[in-house]
C-alpha cells in the first residue's frame, strides 16, 4: 500500500493581525477571565465577522433570498478535489480552464501567486488574483460543485467582485475563500473543510485541510 501523505492545514490563523477586507469589522481577541489576574481559568472574548480569514460564502452572502450556511451539503466540502495552479498575475480566465476537462460535481481549488505574495504583504492586497466573471461562467457551465481560492474573495477588488459572486452563488456553487496554498503542490487531493455552525449565516470561518492523493 502506498504511504498516505499527511494532511496540510491550508487555513490561515485567526488573529487580530490577519488580512481583512477593507472597512470590515476588525478581529479582536481579549481576555475575559485570566489566571494571571486571579481568575480560576483563561477565557477569551472573540469578535470576528462571518467572512474573516479562511471562510465559506453561502448564497445568502450576495443573494437576498439565497440559502444560508445551514444548507451546505457535506459532499461539497469533504471528498476529492483538484488543486490547479494558475500563473496569470491578474485573474483566472477561461483559457486557463478549458484544457482541464472539469467534470460536473468537481471540487476545484486554485493556487495563484496570492499564496506566496498576497498573504506576505503587510496589509490587505488589492491586486490579488481573482476569478474573472467569464471564468466564473465557465465553471458554472462545467457543473463545478465547490470552488476554493487563495485570497479573501473569488471576485476582484477592482473588477468582477460582485459579478463573479453572483454567477457562482446564483448557480448554487459553494465557495471557500482565504485559503493558503504556499506549501501545497498542484494535483489531486482529499479536501476537508468544516465551517463553523453559525445558524442562518451568510458565511462562516472554516478550518480547511488537504491531503495529496496518489491519483
Ligand atoms: Zn466572497
């Protein structure tokens, strides 16, 4: 039997210093109880928004009548996934996808220069690589079930931000954002992504792991 590769954590740490979408409420972690202050235990109060760090988008994020995170099927976030490297420094375009022969129900993760460049910047990177609206429509045509990207939005900061979300979420695709693939190699993987069980939520922070498959 071939040795199994190890799980790789591709979520980013939740800290007040993590990259956040401009003008989004800040993430804070403050002590509520502290042993150092004479309390019997340590307990923290944590504030964050539903789209901080590594997280999922529910259709409700951009569609007023879209379903919430409660409707997430486990199949969308647990199972084989393809990690695809795209070297375009602006966006993921249909030309980069056509040769891949994506199948209906596929879970597709994109590694771009964001993984090695954007996360390393001192603050939010407005020039991150995104999925163009044309590529979003192509993913929908292929029947892709789940798409994951390596910065904080599937759509761009300057371009296609709303359009790409509308196309993907409108087609019922599940979105994972804020992944970090700097240590991941392109190819076939197992995916395990578990968003927090926030009732009625438009999105939720998630822990996400991948593991290399031999085929
Ligand atoms: Zn989003």
